[in-house]
C-alpha cells in the first residue's frame, strides 16, 4: 500500500486529545486525593469524586471518537483504545451530529463511527449548511473509492 494514497477524514489528532484528557484527569484526581487525605475534609473528598466522574464521562465521550483514514479499499479507524479496519464497500454515508457542530458520523452497514472535523475544515464550512457539507464529503469519498 502506498502511503500517499491514504486520505485523512477529519481531525487526526484525536489520540493526542484522548491522552491529554486522561493525563489531566489522573493528575487532578491525584492532587485532590492527596489534599483530601492530608486535610480529611468532606468537601475535598466530594470534589475529588465529582472530578473523577467528570473526567470519566469526558473520556467515555472521547473513546467513541475515531481518527479516520481511508484508501480505495479500506477505512482505518483509530483511537487510543482501539484500532479497526473496515472495507470500503461497507461505507454508506457521512452525517452531521446535530447536537455538536464539530462532530460527524461515518456510517457503515453495521456500525457508526464518530469523528471530529479538523479546525481548518470547520472554519472553512462555518457558514455553510452542515448537512450539505456532510453530503458533499460523502460524495467525495464515494467517488474516490469507486475510481
């Protein structure tokens, strides 16, 4: 496989973002654990539990987002927790997630995979319809796969 034939869909730095969230969450949990054990105040303990739950939820959210690369025959889906490979003929479309303006879904026949739009692409399409952008992106990918 030729590396120049691989194209990137969305933001390919998602693994870095996931690592950053994990490291910040662990550091804050450790800091508040030390403070709560030194002072043994119920407020610090509750703050520690809230911070741990918040970062667990944030990491769960980020674990559903993938860095997607594709060539003519396969889609390569990577994040910090898993690496998957899907055949290109299973690809159906890309849809916009209505609740988050920077989040899109790559739909395959059996499963959906979320990805972040790169900041460069997001600002280029800031005043465009997100639905039209998703349809254009789907058509571009399908044309590339078929050729």
